[in-house]
């Protein structure tokens, strides 16, 4: 049972005499024993105090007869300070009933988010009247007499003030002096609607206020059987948990895990795992059936959040997709500001509506652009679609206002901003130097790798896919490089490659059964010249044996004669489509969004919110589950945006499962390990980061290593503070359960792999946390926020190549068509009008920073600020990130760094830590937030 507090107070209110608004009073906590007074600031989000230590405030003080102050003091009656010793205007102090020997009084200040009449409606409906928040103070100590939890002290919080953004509540409590330290607060919501609880501050303690950072939705009391528990900002390892909080700590985790049964409701807070069995939709059409990803040896995959929806009538392996509003735990959903920028309507309904509208209205969905003038006109004049009904037009304009504008009463135009790369150089996409440069400083800097052996060979079965040795001969290479032999160039680390041969080749025959697309396995070779610039040497395209035909393979070079030059451009379009697919499916979706979701689930299931590692990771978890839910709804699903836009079509997600199986390792997600694995760096203990880059001017790696180093230093100081020895790491049951669950449940299909790091020492933990933080922040930023910069003009990064090469088993008519109009052949190979415009909209949305973006090192988590050592470490981290901003700027001004500086080149700002809202091409948020 809870002990009900009387509503008296020991706090002093200070206000100006002419200010009749009692709500603007300032609070002072008066300590009778010390004669000191603590001044409490009631300022949203900032709760501080300072001590007024003067004889004036001592109970024994007798004011001088000439003094302008007088104090009328009583231990049982209110005290009023009417005049001031200091210059006017004076302050008035009102002190409520003070403590006696057996009790002291505490005031709770509660901040609830106010709705701005946006997408979150009526969260404070019924806030005035008899509805309240019920708070119970929980002692951190057990009752020594009963050796059980002490009775909580209960009180009702009443609304006292509304501001533009917040609603303030207050409650007062009378605490027995033997109650001990308050370690948590239980909260019940007596309103009829859910509310968003931001924070609670408890004032009236000798050591100053106690803060609880809540940031959570509270469901109405009638809709839930349990009270919500919020712990103070003080963190504890499990074995250090105060005795009175242990049961609450354990029960909160049990509640978050759920029981694995039933369908989840939107208001639930349960975190659990499931396989990707909701991408297909056989209930609509059997053609929309897709492979279940995860749970099988054939298609291993990370786990997603379990929703518990009922299974399909057409196939019991699948969850139904009857509604596009999949469950995520309530606190994972977007904020109101974020929803405005990228809400469910914009993406789940908006893009689908655009797709359906254009699909219906365009006379030919496979229609390409007639010429490059028509393509360029999109940016100058807009993409015109047929006249819509006024309601449809209004709906589209509302859904994607950034792109869709009614130019005048007679036109319906889809408008696009001119990408920065196109602004600087209209012909940038035609340049072979730019093609190569973007492998180091473009949207996908994760694929380029060093050539380590010669000849190049496939690891695929030769009986199925044909000869394993590459058709790229030494003569082709040696005729274009300054070294006498290929072996010498390899020894000097001068040959590099994009290798999409073995990944794509097994899917060529299946993809080619689909209309309006084609596929090859590909290899592209580059040479690093004396200026530190990559020069493309050759592209090899391969088709395996198919339809009774032998393997077809051909090597294309950037030759000077017109026929071979146009063939080179066509081959380059195919490689760019391969790279775009690899980028979006693997470098971006798989290696950030997909693999991080089970880590988020495990963090909530196994680490208490009072655990220091939970607090360290929490900023890196924001919004990821919600954006992944949206992806399953409309982006990666059967017949979704990616299947429409990318070469592999319905095999798109299945291909990402193959990549997870063959390519993904947790240890290789650490930036230094990734660079070494790809041959882009070698270990060098004398080098600053412990590695030496193979290409000195590798903008992504150069800037990325600065961010990696800063994150690791911050994590090192944090971990070593809470874990002084290896034994504290090994004895932390929550931490060990967390790491075990990530491997055995979140990544269950790879749980037995030998490369998983052990978790026994501080260094083990530092490396694991640094890797997770890097992936969620800088890795994701590097592959996300320049997508519109480089893909917004789609000839630079086509997502699909629709036609085979003119030299692959051509008919006479096909060859003559190419020879007579090679430009038209290239345009017909590019995405169709609907594919191009649709994905340009998507890239614009994905590349945009929300106004409420939280950038790495920008905001201090409240618990960090309450620990002086952690606060100082974070401030050093913050300072270092600001220094990195300046370093990046200076590098971009260095004329010797030709991969980031030059005429028409977009400076490499991708990993500058901070940014404003919009499509900026820079900024590193804490988390995968878009």
C-alpha cells in the first residue's frame, strides 16, 4: 500500500510584488539546520539550484531596525518576506509549512508534452478537472524491519501551467525522515488519452533536486494493469542496484520482454523478435509471395520486431499485410516534428499514392526519356502528369509538398531541386574521373577494394556458371598503366576493383525472366595514378550459361574510337546500376538499418534503463525501429519501391539475405577492420589510427577515422569509469545477457560464427560499443545523406539497367539501332520515367535531415551531466567533434586533395558532424533516424 502524502510544502516561493501570476514564482528550499537557502529554477528542461548562505536566512536572525528586510519566522506558519536589502524591485518569499523531526516535504514538478494540434491529437484531453497524474515515490532502500520494499508515498499531480510546448504538473509529498533516498517514481495516468511524460524533478532534498528523465508515453490507467516505473538519472550496474530498487529493475525488464504471445497493440511497449515473413502478400496475389528471410539456412537474416499479426490465409508462413500500420513499441515512434517531415501519410500512403497515380495516368509505365533535353527539363520545368481531380491534386500536394507544386491552375507538376553535383557541373555524370572518384567520396564508399591476386577468379561452381577465370587480360591492364607488369602494380597496391561478379551472377538467369530488366555479374578495375586519382581501366560483364547458350563475357575499355566509347558508356551504366543496388540493399539497408534493429531490441530487453551502457547506447537507438517499419510497409516489400526501381526486381531482398550470409561479420563493421579487410588500409602501429591508408586521399576513410577515433575515446572513458576491472565486465549479468541475446536471438542464423567478439574485458566492451555507435551514426550517414546529391540526377547513378549490351548475341536490327543512335540505346537502358521520378522522390526524402535531428555529440544525456567525470569526458568528445568540423573544411580547401577539391567537384562534407535541417549533404546524427 502507498502512504498518502498531505499537500503541505517546505519550499519558499520568491516573486516580484507586482507580479500576480503565482505560477511564475521562483522556488527556494529552506534548510533550518544549516540556515542555507537553495534557489530552484523552474525553467523547462533545465533544473538547477544555487545556495544563498547568509545570516539573513538563519532562523535566529533578528533584522536591524533600519533594515529594509524583515523576516517573520515560524516553524509551523508561512513566512513572508515583504521588503528587500537589495535594490528594487524587491522579491517576496512565501514558505509553506516546513518539516518536523519525523517528516520532510518534497515537491514534484512534472513536465508533459503539449500537443501543437498536429498529428498527435488530444494527448492532454481532460487535463483540466478531476483527471490527474498519480505519482508514488519509491525508496531506494529496503525496510530493515521487514526486509522488503518500503511503502511508497503517493500523491496526485495537478496541472499548474501550460506553455506552448509543455504542460506542468505539481504534487507535494510528506516523506518520513527514515524513508531513505528516492530511487524511482511510479506513475499512473488518470486521463482518458495517452500522454508523453518528459521529465520529473523532485525538489526539497538537502543535497538538491532529484531528476528523472522519462521521455515516454504513458497509457491511461484504465488501459493498462501496471504502473509505469521511472528511475532517477543515477545509473547502477546490476550488482550495485540499491536493495529497494532491485525488484523494480527486474520487473521492468520482464514487462518489456513480454511473453511472446498475441498480437501487439499500438500502445504496447513489448520488444521481441521475428523473422521477415511480412514482405510478401500472397493474400492479394500469389505473385507477391516472397522468400521468408531469417530462420533458415537458405536465407539467413537478422531479426525484426515481432508484431504478432495473424498469418496469411494463402500461406501460413506469412504474416498478413491487411493494414499498413505495423507495430513498433510505443516509444520507438516518431516525434511530432519528425512525423511532420516524414510521417506515415507521406511515406506509407504518399509514395504508394504517387506510384498508383503515375502508374494509372502515364500511358506507358515503361516509357523512357526521349532525349537528355527531356530529362533535364524535369529540373527546369517540372515533370508534368495528366490532370487530376481536384481532390487527388490536393492530396498529392499535401503528401509531398517538397516536390509536388501546382505551378498554375492548368498544370500539375512534380518538381525536383537541382542536385548539388549537377549544379556544379552539368556533365559530371559523363566523366570517367568522377565515376572513379565517387567510389572514394560518393554515396557508396564501402565497395571499392584492393586487387590482391592475379588472375582474377570466381569462386562459383564452374559446372553451373562457366569458366572461373576473368576475361580481363594482363594485356588490357598493362597497356594502360605505368608499371611494366600487373604483378608489379599489385605489389605496389595500385590496382583496385568494384567486384559484383559472384554476388550477382547466380541471379542473372532468374532476373532475366522478368520483363524490362536485365543483369550481369561485373568487375570494374581502376588504377591509382601518381596524382592519387583513380583511373578506370576495364569493365567485365558476364552472363552465365543460359537457355542452352554458353557463358558470355566481354571486357570494355574507355577507348577513343566512337563505337567502343559508347559501349564503354553502356557498360558503365550497368556497373552503376549494380553499385546502386549494392549500395541501397547492402551498404545502406543491410549493414545499418537491418543489423541494428535486433541490437535495439536486445538493449531494451536485457539492459535496464538505469544501466550505464543502456544510457550510453540510447541516443544511438532513436527512430530506427520506426523507419524500419516504414521500410517494410512500402520500400522493401513485394512490389514496393525498391522492387520497382532496382535491377534484381522481386529478388531484391533475397539478394540482401545472400549478402548477409556471405559477407556480413560483426567484427568487420568497425571502420579500421573494414578498411583492412578491403585492402584499403594496412595495420601500422606507428600511424595515428593504427592503420595506414592504401589511398592517401580517400575522403570517406580520412574523415571517418577522425569520427571513429572520437567515438572510441569517448566510449573508452565512459566504460573505464563504470568498469574498473575485467571482473566487473564478466560479472555484469545484464550486460552478458545482452551480448548473448544479440548473437543467439537477434542474429540467430549466425550465432555459431567464430568471429563474434568475446565480452570479457573492458577493451572487448569498448570495441563492441564503438562499433555499434559507429554503424548507427557515421556509417549510416556516409551512405545516406548524399543520396540525392549523387543520385538525384539519375544518369549518374541509375538504379536499373533495362536492356542487355548491344554486343551480347545481337540481332542485325539491334546492332544497327545502336550504331545509328547510341544515345537512344543508352536512354532506353536507363530507368523509365516512372522508375526515375519515383526514386528521385524517395532519395529526396531519405537525404533530408529533420528539424529535430539529434547530431552526435550535440546533446548531453541527462545522466551524463549528473556525473562530473562523465560530463567532462562528454565535453571533450563534443569539443573534438567541433574540431573535426574545422579539419574537414581545411581538407576541402587543400588543392592537393583532388578527390575532394577541384573545379565542379562537390566537397566531401558527408561526415561533418553537424548540420541544419533539409538536404545538406552533411551531418552525422546519433542514430539511423531516416
